[in-house]
C-alpha cells in the first residue's frame, strides 16, 4: 500500500537526519499540518519492530497503540526531531495530528520535539539548534 504525501508537504533530504518533511505551502501558527498515518500496531508489535530497525517511524497514540508510518505513511513519518521545533503533535480521538507551533514558510523543514520517543535515551541529537539538549529524548 502506498499513500500519497499529504497536501502542503514534501519529502526531501534533510540536514538533520536522512530524509525530512518540508513545508510546500505556508502554514500559519496553530494550523493543522497533517495527520500521522500508517499501520496501527500494539505495543507488543512496537517492541518487536524496535529490535531490528535502525530508523524508527513509530509514534505512540497511547500506552497501548502506536502508528508505524513506514507502512502507508503520508510523508509525516519523516518529520525529524529538533530541540527548537516549529510544530507539535496532539492526539485527538485516537488520531495523531501535527499543528504549526509558529508560522512556517514554504521550504522550511517541519520539525517536532519528540519528547519521550521510542528512540534510545543514548541517541544523540544533531538538530543544530542553539538550545540543542544533545539527546533526542527529553
Ligand atoms: Zn537538538
């Protein structure tokens, strides 16, 4: 199954890490950017997948369910972490949604503070922000 990239975003190579998700349109502060879509998996499946993958495209919905954007993702699975992000995510009725934290201009990479992620606490951050905390997990 292949899903189209969500309207208003595009996937390109990123200075932060691998591929990134970029704004192809202007998103005003507070505006919804896109939904994190993909395969809905349980925490048992999350644990299994984390064991044998180097790149993780899994985002949690709650303590049991998560979405793996590697299958059926719409481009938002490539949103990289930054310690000075321009977007944030919110879970609403079981859907993971991204919103603009400030005005985002076309061409800007869309970034998110992962906070507590499925990444290892040892995973180093290379976001390049002045306030970079040095690690991905908060
Ligand atoms: Zn950082």
